[in-house]
């Protein structure tokens, strides 16, 4: 296996980690409006992800940095062609981080309500737009012979990509509901399980349609195997949450995300960004990659740094592993 193939796999792993971790805290952010009944319950939901949300975003920074270094042509075409949606995602992530920190800086109800609205929308919008972006990457976009995107913003809003956005939105919200049921106690835990069950059924229908569409258009034997794993895991996650096994449900919803991301990358390979104008103009792991020397240095750096990142992030989750409820909230903020 060539180094550019290895880095294609590593970037897929980084996106898997990002969607698994940021997926549930996007979901919890959406649920602050759908699940919480009062200010104390909103505080409970926010506190479930408070110690970890910023660490989860490290995976996005690493995935973006790895793409820039390993596949500069892919990075340039992607960020120039998808400039507006990616800029909107970036703005949402910035506002979202500020909202988490500033919400409790003042006691006024309007102040806190406005930041809560910001948390909801800046969780919902990226959760949808990531699906739209990856749907377009897999489907193919208008790339010319100079490796430049020549389409418009409206070309990105096609039915396949929109369906992909709905899948990531519902899947992340389901993932977040399962996480909320795993991390809370009392009445909010029961309601989180109930909404997770409903969301799981909706997600299953949307995801099955999207994955079948992907398999029919660009799939192969490996992507079919990943699709089957994703479908079985999602069904298992719904069954587990119905049985009250939140830990198993969370693990299986994570497997669903991992298998779905794997399917997209398996369907994409050896392309990294197909051209819908001419297959010969597609960006591939070969023509979009950096030099072998650059990839070699990156591989050594990743081999040293990655275990350290995994260790400290795992420690964070271990330290903040206990459940919380409204009885742990000192006031109504």
C-alpha cells in the first residue's frame, strides 16, 4: 500500500472520530430545545457535553490539517468550491463555543435564552451541512481540467446531498439522545430514551434510502459490506435503547456512524473528489497528493502524536463519566 493510500485511510479515520464525538454533542445541542422543559434541564444537557465538546473539535482540526498536508489539491478544490457552506460551518462552530462559555456569565433570562438559541442553531446547521458536503464529495461536482470547481452554490443543493444532510442531522441527534440518556438521571433520562427511539426509526428510514442510493451510484463490494454493518448496527441501537440498554445503544450508534463514513470513503476510493464533468478530471489519491517525502514525515509525526491525543481524550471522558441530573444544578441557570 502506497503512503497516499495510507493517508486516505487515516483521513477517513479522523473524520470518523470527529463525527462519532462531535456527532453526539451536536445532537445534545439540538436537544436543548427539543428535550429540555426548563432552564435547569437545559443546564443538565449542556453540562453533559461541557467538559468534552472542545476536545471533540480537535478531530476536525486534525482532519483538515491532514487533508491540507497530504492532499493539497483536494484541500484547495474542496475549500474553494465549498467556500460558503464551509464558512457557515466555521462561523457556527465559533459562535457555538462562545455560547457555551458566555451563557452563564450573566443572570438575565433574555441573555441566557439568546445564547441557548445560539447553541441550538449552531448545532443543527453544521449537523446538516456536513452531510450535504460529504454527499457532494461522493456524488461528484463540477471540476474542470485545472482541478478547479466551476459549479455554483445551487449545484451543491441537489436531492442526494440534501438527503445526506437530513441523514447526518437525524443520526447525530439520535446519537445525542442516546448519549443524554446515558449521562443523565431522573425524568430527563426517560424522555431522552423515548425521543431516541422515535429519532432512531426516522433515521433508519432516511439512512437506508441514502446508503442504497450511494451503493447504486458509486458502490462496490467493500462499500456494500460497510453499508450492511451500518444498517444492522442502527437497528441494534434502536432495539437496545428500547430495551433500556443505553451503553449498548450508544456503542452501536457509534458503529453506525463509523460504518457509514467507511462506506462513503470506500465508495469514493481511489477518487478523493470526482468530477461530474469528465471522470478524467477527477481528483484522485495519486494526482492530489503531496510528495512521498512529505507523506513519510507526516506518518512519523502521526505515529508519535496520535496515541498521546487518544490517551488524554480518553482520560477526560473517564474523569467526567458519572451521570448528572437537575439535583446537581445549584441554581436555575
